[in-house]
């Protein structure tokens, strides 16, 4: 399944997961209920899964943008004294 959200919407989801996980850990301090730790761990797992997918997508987009570009200029072919100056 693919969900199309903007970067701001994904950020909101990640912040919500982070807050939920933190709240469950705090609740666990009072309750000592293992379900709270399970919920916190699930929120963290989701956070990492989404963050990893976003990074992977951003990297593939960055790779695609650079795809096909050919750089024929090498440092040996640039003459720094041949560059135009303000007096030229």
C-alpha cells in the first residue's frame, strides 16, 4: 500500500508517533503494565519504518535527478587564468 502525503503531513505523523510512544512510556512508570511498553515499542517501530521509507524515497529521487547527467569537465581542463574577470 502506498500513501501519498506531503513532507509536512509525514512530519506530523512522525511527531504524533513519537509523542504517543513517549506518553506510553510515562504511563508505564505509573502502571507497570507491560501493554504500555508494548504500545510504546510499536509506536517506535512504526516511526523507524516510516522514517526509513521516507529516506529511501528521498535518496531514490535524488539519484533519479542526477541520472543521465554527464560531466565532461575535468579539473585538468579548467584554466583558472582563463576565467573572465570584472575587467574583461
